[in-house]
């Protein structure tokens, strides 16, 4: 999958930008790779742009930063190497007014580091280049959304036919131009549609992906798929490893996010309790892009897809098919639907939540708040797909946020295209508290651009104060503040006084944040720059 720090935009082929006659761009160095894509155009005259790049950018410069009398070869080699290290996709050099031509040493450095170098003519402004990138992105995004919308309608129509499973597989195979197969809990091919891969190792690799994501309870003991000598290891799952994300790089295949492996890694095995099964996994072998999607949380059905080409939107289309197939294959395999209906009726009739929770699948829970990375509000299909990926059918798609009630034994993982906030583990009687915690975690995740943030649940100094005394002090201290000001102050303190991040978390302008914080200081008659004051207010806000 694309690195989470890369902007969630439709990538633009560099060749499409070069084809714009109104810009007059010309590539004069670096590999002429048709697969090179850019995610954004950014102008900078910093001698070291590394700290300001996310990865995948077309960096534009007029050479203002080039010092006079410096060793040109050494300077440009260091400059280009830093751009490559930051994941920059290409470099554009503006001719005039600073330099009449592109420095030869810069051309040599870009050739040495295999970074595409574009000559920007004097008549073309950097703003025009950025606008052209935006236009190409908008065109690509519109085409992708139109294609996905048509696929959703055709898949939904197929699911309503008398033979829904084969019909959905046929539609999916047609839409992605490949092969779609449904694997049963024991690994057997139950149904398939489209052109079956001729290479046996491709079929075995796809079956190996299905074994990786199939829940342990239903997965048969099986070894890894055979590997050819010298083949690199590693199918890629959508559950990223722990730890901070690394700097994105922008090689030719980075946009598709696919692994370069031919087969599952030697010694790979089915998931264990310590390593829960991922929701999906991808691989590439025999010139085919392979993907496998778990259907539901426990039944063991898996959807496999093999295609010669991977187009923008294919993952979304396959995810929609996975949701439909989950409903078609999973619900009749258990009494989960009846249990949820019974739980709902009991709650409406006044049964305490802790007595109803066992019907839903657990006694300890977490609440997940999720918001899509796009501007569009999540629809029911997208919400169902998210619930299936997290392993819970208990979803609520409300406006811009999807809420998921998840048993605590199912570890939520970051999901591509979503920003998640996860509550602390609670008992059913604390569901409402967990809902508030998840909302606050989501706000922090959006402000810090993290894929997933968990609400901190460890004991704090404030917990040493008797609860009644702490609540009384919090109410008295925060009494002058309206709810909007209280929430703004809470978010601002949680983000260490950052105006910009607070504005992102609250969906307001940063000047609005400044005005609200100033009003809080005036009403409370406190100096909010004093760390002792901030600490006392934070303790009080934890009780509010």
C-alpha cells in the first residue's frame, strides 16, 4: 500500500505532465520511465528540502539556493541525493531569471541518482505547473470515481440475482480484467470466473495468500507455497508492522503499493493468536497482480483476484465485492444476525448493556471512530467494507464518521484510506464513555496525520485524587467555559498548543482557534502559557 505520509491523491504520470504543450516542459536527465508518477508539485528554494517533503513530489526550483563559488559537482550531488532520500519523484528547474540554462553539474547529478530532471521554460510559471498537476489529478480522480460507481451498481445488481455468488465473481472479473475466485474454509475453490491464470505458480501463490489471511480457527495446516530459487520473499498485507512509518520513496512501482515477491515467503504460516490474520494481502508473480480478501471475521471464506494490470480503483471495486460476498457467504453460516436482532430488541426493552453484550460476541469492547481520507462522506458500502476489515458487523455510518463496536480480542489495525481513533478497552456499561474516547482519539489522529491513534488508558496522577473531589474541582475550574470553548481548550492542550493542528482537528480556521483560546484565558483569568496552569487545566479536562 502507499506510504501513509504520502498525500491521498490520485497520482499523475510524469509523462502526462510532459505531454502538456502549454507548459513546454522537457526532460533533460534521469530515466525516461513511463511508470514514474507524481503526487504533488512543490516549489522550494531551500538548499536542503528533505525536511519539507512528504514523498512523491515534483520539486520546483529556480536555483536561488545555489551558492556562488561552491564546488558545483559536490553541491549538486548532495542536493539531489537529499531529494531522492526524501522520496521526491522528479525535479523541475526554472530557466530565468536566476540562471540562463540548467547547470550541467545538476544534470549529471540527476543522471547519477536516476532522478528525472525537467527544464521549465521562462514562459511557464511554477504556479502553472502546479495547476496542471491539480487538473490532471482531478481528471484521474473523476475517472476513477466514475468507474468505481459503475462497478458498485453492477456488483449490487449481480448480488440480487438467483445465483448471486457466481454473478458477483463474473462482474468482478470483468471489471478488473482478470480472474476472481472464492475459496472455502478448507481452501478449496468453490467458484471462479474470468480467465484462469495459466501459470501454476500464480494460482499457488494466490492460494498461499488466502492461507495467510484465513482465520486460524478454520485454516487447515498447510505449508507455504513453493518458491522458485532466487525469488524475493514477501506478500504484502494491509496490516502494517508496528513502529513509525519510514520516509516514502518513489520508485516506479510505488504508486500501486504492490510487493515485488513472486510467492509467499518461505516458512510463512497461518496466523496465530499472537499475530491476528490481516484483512487482505497482495503479491505479484508471473506478471500478475494478486490480491486476497478475507470475507467476514470467522467463517474462513476468502476472495482471490488475479489480474495482469492494476488500475486506480481496483482495490475499491474488489473491496465492494468482498463485502457483498461476506453477506452472501457468512450470514447463513451462523446465528450472528439473529443474535444481533435479539440484542437490539432487549436493549430497546430496557435490558442493561452488560446483559446484552454476550449476544454480540464479547464482554470487553473497544469503540472505533473512522473517517475517510477523502472529502466524500462514507456510504453504507464503504462502512460495511470497513467493518468487515476490522472484523465486526456492528457499524454505524453517521455523517462523516463511521463508528464500529469491536470485541476487545480483535485488534484494530490501520486501514488504507481511513483515519481511525480507538478507545480504551471497556465493559459494556462504559460504551458511552468509550464513544467519547474514540472521538477524541480520532481528532488527534487527524491533527497529527496518523493512520490510527489509541486513547491513553494508563493510570495518571489525577487518578490519585478522590473521584468526587476531582469532579467538583473540575466543574468549578471550568464553569466559565461554554462546551465549545471547553472542547477547543482540550484539543489545544492535547496537541501541545499547536494552532494549526488544533484547527485541523476541529475543522475550523486557526484564527478561530486563537480567538477561542484567548477567550478561555480571559474567562478563566489564567495565563495559559504557564505550564503549571496547563497541567491543572488538563487534569480538570480529563474529568469533564
